[in-house]
C-alpha cells in the first residue's frame, strides 16, 4: 500500500501476473511462516496468521503450500528463518517512505533496497528518520460499488472503526490496531468485499507530486514492492488520478 488507495487499482491489475510469476506466493509463504512462528499455527487463535491464510486463499494458493508454510513456521518442518525488518527513506519531492520486509539475509536486503532507492531518485535513511510521520492503524479499502456510504459507516463504527474517507472510486477505512480484526469480520458478515486490508503505517500528512517527480516516485514504489523481501511499502504521497493513469499506461 502506498499514499492513497488509488495505488491499489494498479496493484490489483498486476496481481494475476504476479501470481503467475510466483512473486505473490513467495511473499505470502514468508508471512505465513513468520506469523505461525510468532503466534502459533492455529489461525483461529492467531489473527495475523488468519489474515495470511485469507490472503493465500485469495490468490488460489494450494492448501498443501499453506500447510507446509505454517508447519515450517512452527518448527514441525525444516525451513528458512525469516526476520522482520523495517527500512526508512525518502523518494522524489521528499516523500517519506516506510518499508516492511521479511528477510533471511539483512545485508543483502539493505544493499538491494539502497540501490533501488538511489536508482529511482530517493535515498535510504537512518532508522527513525521518517517513522515519526506515520501512525500504526488498520487500513481497509472498499470500492464504492460494494456498499452505500451510510450502510458502510454504520457497520464499521459499530465495530470500532475511527474514520471513513473517500478517495476516488474507493472508501478508505481507518481503525485503531485493536479494532482492525473486528471491523474486517463485520464487513465479512455483511458480505461487503474489501479491495485491500492490512495493519499498516498511515501517513499523518501528504506531499503532493506531479509531472516527473510523480512518475519517478511511482516507479520507486513499484520497484520496492516488486522486491521479494518487501511485504509492504507506506509513503506519504498525494498524486492525482491522471498521473497514476499515465504511469500505468507506460509501465
């Protein structure tokens, strides 16, 4: 996820191709293993694992792959041990970027990310350089075609959400960390499909970009998200739909 949910429209179109390349599977398998290692192998009692299993099923990952990844996480099968890491830096126009990664080789990952940042008009920074600009919250995207604003607002507020915002053809829902799971379940019970949902780092303010800087920033974000070790990218950019459309057409 990046600055606005508009970025999800690009990611959604890429999802099928990414799944064919195995890139999505690789990222989810890592998350399944880490979630199981930290919180146990039962999705009913481990919300993080439950989310990872749901993500795996959403991209049609075979049940055997899911089971093996969980068993590697719990130690029932041998497997690579992944470490959770965060990286911080800046993109074009001074946009703050916060990266979450799962890696088995920290030196390789930081070297790769430093190269990606520098090649695309940014630079990786010290720990803490931008994290203060973000707040940890639950973040859920629902397309406007899936529910009316009044109905959606009623459901999510009752479940503990704190805010609903419009962004183009989507609604963005924000929750405190401890209410995220309740809001997701409330939407599921009401048969409201989500375009994206995650616990993430939400910017407290946004930097508006256009032209070359916008295109450069979008390229940086996409390249970071394509890296096998990167799970999520959070950035405080504000880019208009036409700039995103222009990037999508040229990509």
